[in-house]
């Protein structure tokens, strides 16, 4: 009897052991191949609900024994860089590793780093190679005097692809010391663009006397890119190779004349004349691969008071004044000259009414204006990101097609129709009786009435283009189509630009087109056409295409030189 009991217990233990699987490996230095002890290795099961953020690397080992059923767990590598997990299997998982002086791996969720294991088949051959963090160091000096510049902010940034273009992502920043020197630590191998700027940037200050403002020539250090240029497009990258730091960079920048802005925040007849207001200066960032604005300066001031903004670099800006119920916006272009008289008139948002109808359809008294419910109209700012207080989408009354948008700030918008009847798209937009090309409307701050009339038409035309390099088909080419005439705003906000990728035969098909005239162009595979400074010119010069209802336009297009 004791022997049978022992055999039964052994069998139960074997069955339990078969339910679990071992995951073992080692963490090594990528160059020396030496073990890395003390690294934090985090296992996350991706065959179960999971959430991966930057804090995943800081997961600490449990105080007691590992729980094989846990969705995530952590261990610290031993003296020889080894680690071990026990999992309830089968399991799919990823490993995230953090160690002092090394680049974290991988960067967030990456399907290429998925692994799996099953009971009875341990995963014991995992090798994780960590890359040492690198640094960039150098000095910032005045280009004219050679004097070191202290307390300037230096930021290392890198480009990440957005598909058609790229955006800059900050990695590391530092301030120059008394000798103008800086060190940017904790960087992985790669190409970096260094951004140097005055830490204060533009600032909203107490106004000077008018004559002093007009006669004062302000000179300061503008935002500058390595090796000493103001245009980001002219910046040169600093390349970090694995195991090698970059030292002794010299960045020379010159003072230049910087504009100052002066104005008042005033209340309208229907707005309160007292209280505080948030005043902001925002730089406009527009383009195919990025859109919106970046805040340059912000301050609380009193309604009715004057303001002055110093050290404003050249560029396009929004001047914004806001309270909870009131707003005033002003677009302006800043050069080197001071600007005054920039009065912002606070007003409550206006009410915009309108209607939607289907083109060519005669509405009978007993029929609804729209064949579907749930249609909405939305105003999307063209040159800025949405802000608190911007109007919410308006529900359209399906019976008569009417809608009302409340609290609309006077500005430029793209009119967007959500959930239209199947196969229909916005074909015509009128604001107070005037045609608004490409669905872009400027809501006037002074108009007494604000009315939008929207027509929807069937968008059942299509185009099939064969992209070539001039001789043979170009698989993977980017084919771009835009209504003609080409309008800059429509390109900048990307709404009117239709895109398709050519297949293995070089053919690309774009569907859901309204009848009309278009311009067609194409770029080679993998080209960052969104970064092409000549994109607008190439779109305007593209091949003319006429699209008809319920028909397929066939055309051959040759790819443009890559940007």
C-alpha cells in the first residue's frame, strides 16, 4: 500500500510538471559578449490580455516564489547573466530588458521579438544582447565673438517614419554649462539631429512705453540646428556607431533680430469686460506628415490690458486668447520687425446652422431628406489642433437634413460629414451663399448669420493607374491623386489627397471618387514623398485625369524622382 501511494504521488507530480514550461537564457554585452549581471528581465505573456508601456521595464521581481500563472513577471540576472522563468504553458511571450548603462530592448511592442513555449518543450537557448548607451558632447559658442554660451537647451532628436513622411522624436536633452559645454547621455546607436535653443523662448511680459517698443531692436539667439542653421531641413545628422561616443562637437550660433509683438485683449459688446484670460502664442506646424501647433508662450492676463511678447522667431503663428466661454484667434506671420496693434476681441462662439441634401434628388413631402440616420457634421480646424471649447459634431435631422453647430470660434475649418449614406461624399459646400472649395470654410467673426449648405453626391468613380519607372512597372510605388485645381490648404491638411500603393504588377486602384477632374502623380517605392519640398509643385503638374460616375479611369503614370 505505501508503494502504491508513492507511485500515485509521483504520477501526480509528473502531471503537474508537464503543465509548466521553463524559459531560460542569458543577457550579454553586444560588443564584449560578456554576461550582464543585475539586468531586470521582464516576461509579458501576449497570449493573454496585456498592456505594454514605458513602465514595463521597471517591473520588479515578486518577493516570494514566481507565480507560473501570472500574466507578467520579472527576474534579475545572476552573476553569469542568466535568467529563468517557469510558465503555465503553452505560452506566447515577450522579454523586456533594462540594465544600467545599456539601451532598453526592445522598443515597446515588436512582433519580431515574440517567443513561445509549450509544456515539455522548454525554451532554454535565449540570448539577449544589450547595446551600451552612447553620448554626444560638445560646446555651443557665439559665432561672432567665440564666447561660450551658457544655459542653452540642447536636445538630441531622431526621425521616425509616419508612412509618407517623418516626425522628430526627442531622446535626450541637456543645458550648456558656464563653458558652453553639454553632454547628451543615454542614446542608442543611430542618427540624431541636435536642436539648440534659448530655454526661455518667447515670453509674455509687461508692456514698455510705445516709443520704446517701436524703436527697440531686440537681438537674441534663435532656435538653431547643428551645425548652426535655423532651418531644420538644413540640419546635419550626428551619427552614433555602436560602442563609439561622439565628442568635441562645435555648434556656433549667431544672435539675430527677433520680433516683439504688442496688442490688447478686448471684450466685445456681448462679453464681460472684467476677469482673467489665458493668452497663448502657438507656432503653426502644417504638412502631410504632421499637423497642428506647438505652444511657444502662455500667460494669464486681465481682459482689457495690453500685452507684449518678446523673442519671437520668424514663422507662422496663432495668437489665442481664451476664457471658459469666450475666445479670440488671430493668424499672423512674424518676421524681424516688431508688430503692434494686435488687438484680440473676445467673443462668444457663434451658432452655425445648415442643411444637407443629396444632389439631383427631389425630396417629396412624405420622404426624409436623408435615407439613413446618424449622419453628423463636424468642423475640423485647418491650421491648428482641436482645443477645449471647439464645437462638438452636430447630429443631422434625417427628415429635413438640418443641423446646428454651437459655440463655433471664428476660424478656418474643414467641413467633415460623418456616416453619410453609403457611397456618398461631400461634393459642394456653401457658406452664406458663397462656394467653399475643397470643403474648407472660414467662419467670419463679423457676419450676422452663419449658414452652411452641403450637397452630397455619389462617389462611385474609380481610377486604376499603372505606375512605371519609364520602362517597366514599379511595384510598391505610391500613387497620389488630388482634385484639380490643386489648393494648398487641401494638400497641407491631407483631406483631399487620395493614396494607393502599386501591387506587384505596378497597378494601383483608388475608389470612392466624385466625378470631376484630378491630378495624378507617383513616387518610387519606400520614398518619403511627404517630405518632398516640391510636393505641391509636382501635384499641380501631375497628369490630368477625368473621372466619371460609375466608370473606371485607366491611365499610366511615371514615378517622380525620390525626394
